[in-house]
């Protein structure tokens, strides 16, 4: 996995920590949206023949990881610790994310989505192309995929 600075750094990190950190960092601990983001990770991994961890740490894909994957100013563990210690989340939020990772939803609520964007932000350039199809909208995000 080329995204990890060293194999040792990755081997010292629990996969569940990476997925749970991705979910809470992208959704703020909202369980319903976290289920959707979980499936976006899974759909991307299935489409690309990789793993959910690989997709979570793919540079410039999940902005909450950019300090690690793009800017290289934080280590993997520093990023996880930053989100674990974030003042906006409580242990209940983390417990919800770990429960979701341990017992993932079996039905894809995104209808095959591989991308999403937050409603509060400017529409991303890739969501303006003709091949982008929205599949589901939640309170926080719009999910969709690209068709050929």
C-alpha cells in the first residue's frame, strides 16, 4: 500500500481504527450517513479491486485524511488521535462507529454509489459532468456514481 509511509506504521494501526476514523471524520458521527460512507468505501474497493483501507487512505479522496495522505504533516496515528480527541465527538459517537464497523450494514443504502459530496459545500467539478448520476440524498450528503 503506497499510501503508508512505512509498513511498520500500518502494521501498528488497527484497520477498524482507520475505517471508524474515516466514518466519524466524514460524517461527524451521524450513524445513518456513516452507513452510506461505509458503503461508498466498500463500493470503491470492489470496483477497483482494492481494500476499504486502501480507498480510505487514497490521497485527495477523503478530506479528513489529507493531513496524512496529501500534506504529509501528520502520521497515520496522529490523524486517528486527532479525530479521537476532537471536542465535537463523544465516546458514544466512537462506540457507534466501531459498532458499525464490527456489524456493517448488509444492504447498500447508496445504490452502488462510489462518490458523495456535502450539501454545505460548493458542488464539486466531478458532480457537474454528464456521466454523474445521483442515487441517494441524506441530510448531510448527496451520493452517486459515474455511468459509462
